[in-house]
């Protein structure tokens, strides 16, 4: 279960109402409790100092800074692409295809898909011959 899910844990979802060992759904949501792997119904609190927002893409990366998976949902993928464009590419600079590939390869092994998504989202632009790229 993702750490950003609020107020539920997998074992409790399978139980009838009234047999929820974590407390009521309202209480879990109020306390911002989330299930952690291996916890069963013992949910942990999310720190109040670290709010999770829909634009927070840090959950998509592992501890080494590599992308776990390219999101399937278009809105979430767009958030990721904006993040990648702003962190990997400088505005006004021209990049060769090799430089773009090397930058994206540091994040995920499917760098051609990321490059294609960045171009389709108009966050990167390329020349007709595909030899030069720049951030839009």
C-alpha cells in the first residue's frame, strides 16, 4: 500500500463495519494514519511537518533517486514529467540526443519512453532531425 494513502489498511478493508481494529475510518483519517508494510493493522502516523500533496513526486522514487515506475495515470505522469524537465534540463541550453538519453537513464531504464513523454507533453522540444533538444 502506498505511504500516501490516508485512513486505510489492507486487513481492515476486508472486515465488516464494526470489526475494524484500527478504529473508525473517520478517526484514522483525522489522525492521518497510514498502513506500513508488515504492520498489519498497526498504522503509523504521518508527520505533520511533512505534508503529502498530490504534486509531491518523491513517492515515485526509491532511496537511490531512481524512478520506481512510470505512472500510468496521465495526471500523475504529467507531474513527474514536469519534475524531470525542471531538475534534469536547464532552460535555454541545447542538448544532443545522447545527453538527453544519459540524463534520463540516471532516473529510469526506459529512457526512450520518458523522452517521448517529455516531447509529447511539450516540456522538451527537438529539431526535425531529432539531433538537438531543448527545454521549453
